[in-house]
């Protein structure tokens, strides 16, 4: 692996991390959506940089081929790749913002139990229920992922990553994606150093 590729992939990882931080703290839906696009673009570039850095080195090429195959098999990695392609090469939406989401699992409230919200001094709304508050879910602004259509194939928002369940929203998918990419870069650093082409 060429050290220059690892350096450039690490720089793109910093950009992806900054985009995720912006998704988590942005106060407007357009800013969150723009940051999601930035995260996808940076993630795609990490793969491109490492692919270029692996060329002309047997162990590195074999390593990258395994990572690329994993991207095709894992729902979250494949979705992020296809969403990036769609964002870059089409005019289809890859996400849409939502102001608030509230859900209660059916049957969780017993007769006589109350459900509602309480506004905190900082303006946040928190669940206020006499039932089990763990069965109430509420989110403020968030980016909901949408199905991606690319070359006649539809890719649904991921519900799993490496066998574990995930919530198909940009912040959670972004956190899983960044953990994976960080591990990928760390793994690339262990490969034999190859000469520049």
C-alpha cells in the first residue's frame, strides 16, 4: 500500500467525520442534507484513494478486492456506495429531512397511563408518560434515508451492518460507516509499503 494513499484517505476520513458532526448538530434540515451528501462523497473517495494505493502490490490488491466484495455484500456499505453514486451522477433524492418523529410500540400503554411531552428549559421536548418511557421513542430533526435506484436496481435503506441491526437514518448509518472506514484505513496501514508507481 502506498503511504500517500493512506494519508489522503485519512484526510477524507476527517472530512467525513466533520460532515457527521454537522449532521448531529445542524439546526436546519437543508444543512443536514448537505452534510449527508458530503459524508457520502468523502466515504466514496476513501475507497478510491485506497484502491489507487493498492495497485501494483499483490497483498494490497488482494486486500482491497476483499473490502470491495464486502461492500457489495453488506447492506449498509452497499447502500452508502449506491447513494453516493446517485448523489453524484443523477438528480434523484438520496434522503429527506423530517422535523419530528414519535413512535409508541402497540400495546405498550396500559389503560389509565398517560402519554405526552414536557419542554425542558433549553427548549428540548422529552417524553412525559406514566407508562414505560423506554417504550416511547422521539426524535427531533433527522434525515430519513430513502430507497436508491441505480441502473435499474433498487437499494433500500439499510437495516443491518455486519449482521447487526441499524436504524436507517443518516446519523446512525453515518456512525456505523465511519467506524468501518476507520478500521479499513487502520487495516491498510498494516499492509506492506509499496513503491510509488
